[in-house]
C-alpha cells in the first residue's frame, strides 16, 4: 500500500481566501458597475437640467408678456386686457409650480391614481354620495365632499379608506357635517381657503363648497 504524506507543500490544499485573479476581476466588475451607474445618473441630471432651463425660459417669456400687457393697459380694451392678464397670471402660477417641482426634485406621485380611485370605489357606502374629491401632493392629501343619510357614516368611510395601502399615510381635510332642510347631512373634508385666493389655487372641493355657499346666500336673500 502506497502512503502519501499530506504535509508536503505540493499536496496541501490551497487555503487562500481569494486569489489575485479573483480580486482583479472583482475590482474590474465593481468599476464597470460604478461607470454604468454614473452614466445613468449623469443622463438623468442632464434631462432634469434641460427641463428646468426650458421651464425657466418659458417663465421669463410669460413674465415679459405680462409686463408688456401691463404697459399697454391704458391703450387697450380694459375688459379684454383684464381677462388676458388673469389668464397669464394663472398660466404663470402653474409654470412656477412646475419649475419649483423640477428644481426641488419633488416629482410626487409617479405611479398614477388608479389605486386611489379603485379604493374610493371599493370602500363606498350606500349611505354616502360623493359630489367632489381632490387628491393633492401625489395623493398624500385628500379632500372630498358630498351627502350622507347618517353623520356617523363619514368617519366610518374614512376609517375604511385608511385600511387601503394607498391611503394609509394620507392626510384628510377638516371634517364638517351639517344637516339640510331635507334631513340629509352635507359633509366635507377640506381646509379653509381665502375667499380672495385665485381659482387656480383652490381645489375642486373648495370650489364646490364656495359655490354651495353662494347659492345658499342667494336663496336666503331671495326669500327675504
């Protein structure tokens, strides 16, 4: 029987944790991944910078047009000019918001609102009728208004919405409930908005509440 002495160097197993060739390939792979990631980041930053510059140029053009209209106001039809100024101011406000979002990289909701709409429908109650709703800040702030046959159904509806993943971290407006002449309760979840604020700054729910308030005031005045 032949015996092998395993204590000889040539028969001992290689116990090196990493060979030089393995370390070299690991470094090459890491550098390659780093270059790919850097390229993707560079392209994304370039696209964001181009969008930011484009919006800034459009914003400057709108400001120049608005300034020109202000200078021409005495020689123009005041009614038409006022309408154009209001339109430009609203357009300017929207572009300033877009510019701010791009500059601060607050892109908000990039997955859409289908999940929110589906949750609103799945958790609907027969005792609640929604007339308007608004999803703000990418769905993280929610407002809605409508009618219900029972005041306790609105908190129940909110509680059921919070069980849905899309509304778990959402904030809701201030709840207000009041009965009307027919015995139905009108409710709203919205924050107060100044009356003199521009229409573009008001949500759909706030505009509905303001319209209902004007209608109620007009009806009360007519009855007097």
